[in-house]
């Protein structure tokens, strides 16, 4: 019966080592906002501004976007899963830590509100966003992206206030299957016509 004591001691020591290693890994994995800011200034600011605010309408607003979503997109640009030659070149030299830090930096910023511009289409955009188009099996955008456009961390991006031009371009790309990194969005966009895409993109720009 005596050998049980050494075995128990060894088991406890091994358990402690595993726990300590997990704790160290958790600390090491915490994003560094200062490094994220420095890397974003070096790589991202020319197109996305210093803090990801309202720059060119052709480029997405990054302020306040969920870090999980930003990290996913950067990783997929890097791998080519999301095809964009410019972004692939920007993401290629980024390490996993760089991606996590940059995503956390932009996510830490408070997104500024936007505005819908096309009063003739905004009611159609609201109808699609909140209720979908039942006769063509188009689901409501709000079901995944939240009625306020806040999105769902780790699952669906924040949309509220996003540039209408950028949102429209992405919906068109999903419909044309030139953007291929979300089958769900490809299926949704496939059934939207040009007017509906413009309407929902403009409505999203004014969400808050």
C-alpha cells in the first residue's frame, strides 16, 4: 500500500504543472493594445485611418468592430480564403499575435454614428433588415446582426453606422460569389436585387 503516496504526489505535481502552464498561456494570450496601435499605424492607417474611424466610404469602418470578427477576416485575407490582393499583402507579414493585437486595438475604440442618405429607399431597407423578404426566403438581417446592428461577438459583425458604399460592395461581392468566406451571406445576397442591396446598405449606415 505504501507506493500510493509517491504516486499521489506525482499526480498532484503533474496537475499543478498543467494548471500553471495553462495560466501562463492565458496571460501570454492577452492582447496588447499598445502593440496593436503601433502595428495598425504601420500597416493599416493609410486606408483605415489611425483609429479605424470614418475614412473613405470604400473602406470599412473598423472602430468598435468585434475583435473576433476582425481577427477572422485578417486571418482569411492572409490565407486567401477571403480574396483581396491588397489586403492579402497587408495581412501576409502579420503574426497571429499581431492580428490579435490589431483586432483588439480597433475593437477598443468607440464607433461613431453614421447616417442614412437615401430617404426614398430607407423604408425598404428597414423592411428587409427587420423582416426580410418572406416570399423569396430572405431572412431578416436583424436575426443575426441584432436589431440595433450591434452584431454578435465571435459570430456576426457589427453593422451599425458602416459606410453604405462598403456594405453595398460586400453584398454585391457575396451575390457574385467573388467574396467566398461566408456561405450564409452568399445565400442571403443571392436573392437580393440591386435596389434592395442599396436600400439595406443605406439603412444600415444610419443604424445606432
